[in-house]
């Protein structure tokens, strides 16, 4: 987190003033003290408040999409991979393989845009489904829990879709590699049913690579959250990374300060998520605890 903020300061602040690298290095400790220790990232001229407060206002939406995308994506991918691993070569397995390839080939903003264009309550041309999330229809959880759920569940699914496809492929491949391992063959020799063999014996071992996959793709998840917030007009702070809105704000708020705060928030979320994934891997795999 500190490294990302430091590199951003050295690289991006040259847009604000053409200072030499030694001069920037002398200003770096003061910058890190002001931002990371005192949360002073500048003033937000758009919303007439400190930028840190603007980030805190949008943080619940950002975390909702990040956590929702991670949980839904991993759970759906593991469930699909488990079913495909137990029925390799079946029609269900082939359909899931084609579906995962299609999801990985489609940008998340296109999925969100098509949902809004074809099926959203206020804008759908094909069929208007009342329970779907609408464009700009976000309401806070404290004001209307059902309205909040209706506003975020489709964006969470859109964020989760690429991760679910990757998790599905990882679980299926891991289960295929584990199919001939001695502990799996021993369970089969005892007469344990194949679904139970996969679920109770092979899956705990296969989950470790899935967590690694989620950790290394956290930057992709944050990028997808930014695109989805822009598509659905959700009031998260990551939406400030939208190029059109960012260029429009340059005349009102120091755009470089917005970049610093976006990098700080994204780096913090990615770092925390990677630590949690490492802890979960150590809990699932005793070999990692032994190495530690």
C-alpha cells in the first residue's frame, strides 16, 4: 500500500509540477505523512468536502461490490466446478465449459449495459423485470434495505461473473488432477459415492488454488467494480476513476489528488483481500501452516 502510493506520487505528480526526481523524493515523506497518517488528500470541489470524506461516503458501495463479487464468484465457480468434476464429459460439463468461455470473452460493462438496455425496469426494450437493478436507482441500506438489495444484486452478479468462470475452470482442472491421487482412490475403494468423494476428500485440497486465483485477480475485481459502478451509476468512490467524469472534474477538484486517493483505496482493499486469502489457505492446507 505504501509502495503503491509512493510510486504514484513520483510518477503522477510530475503532471502537477515539473520537479526533478531528487526534489520529488525529498517531498515524498511529507506526502506519505499527510495522506496515509493524517488522511489529508486534498479538497473535493465537486461535493464541497475533503476528499477523504467523499471516499468514506462511497466506500460502502465499493466494498459491497468487491465483497459481493468475491463471495458470489467463488461460491458459484466452486459449485459449478464441483459438479463438472464429478460428471466430466457430460452435457452439463460441456455447457458449463462453453458458458465460462463466453463469460470470460465479454466485458463486464457490456453485460451491465445489455441488462439495463434489455431487461431493466425503467429502460428495458425487450422485457422489463421489476426485481432487476435499475440505472441510478441506488438507495442506502439504512433507508430501504429491500431497495438497496434490489439496486446492488445485479451489479454484484456482473462483477462476480468473470471470477466465477475462472474459479470453475480452476476447480474442474484441480479435481481432474486429484482424481487419481491415493487418498481419493482409497475413498472410492471404501465404497464412498463419487459426489461425496469429490466434495469431502478432493474439494478441500482443490480450494487452495481457487483462493490463490482470487488473490491474484483482486486488481481485476477492483477494475470491474469501477466499470460496473459507472454503468449502473452507483455512488461508489471508484466511479471517480471514470475517464469522462474525471476529465470533467479537473476544473473543479485537483484531479491528481483524486488519483492518489483512488490508488490508496484500491491498494488497501487488494492488500487486505490477499492477506485474508493467505490466512484461508493456511487454514485449509496444513502443509502451509507447517511451512510457516
